[in-house]
C-alpha cells in the first residue's frame, strides 16, 4: 500500500527525507522508536484479485518517516515511488516481507 506523504511527517515535520520513505503501523512504530530506521521490503504476492502478479522481483530500502495510525491496514505504508520499485502500483496493496 502506498500513501501520500505531502503533509508533515510524524518523525521529521516538513523536512524532505527523499522519496524512498514509509509510514510504520503500530506493529513496528513503538512510540516513535521506528523513526529513521531503514527496512528492506520485498513483495511476496497479491492481496486481492485486481493484479494477480504484482511483484517486480526487486526489493527496496525505505526510511520510516511517519506513523500509519491505529487501524492502518498495512504494516509498512510505502511511498508511491518505493512501492513502484517492488510492485505494480495498480495493485494498491500487496503482501510483503521486511527486515531492518
């Protein structure tokens, strides 16, 4: 899943942190401790019937710059630029694996 990162981020306000960025859900947020940590993300498959083979076979490293609020459907919500490296953006949401 990708997010619009045009507003101030929870970690860095309006500081430009580039485009390979992401928001962390409660799973890894840990009261802002996720801020600045980098994760290697890989697409492992689709979550819906829209795009049956969304993965590109590549991985991407992103920096956590924001919080994906409670109820966020994603563990890590990628910027559109980061998402497009690992998957077809038409998929919207994908299964991933991640390592710090």
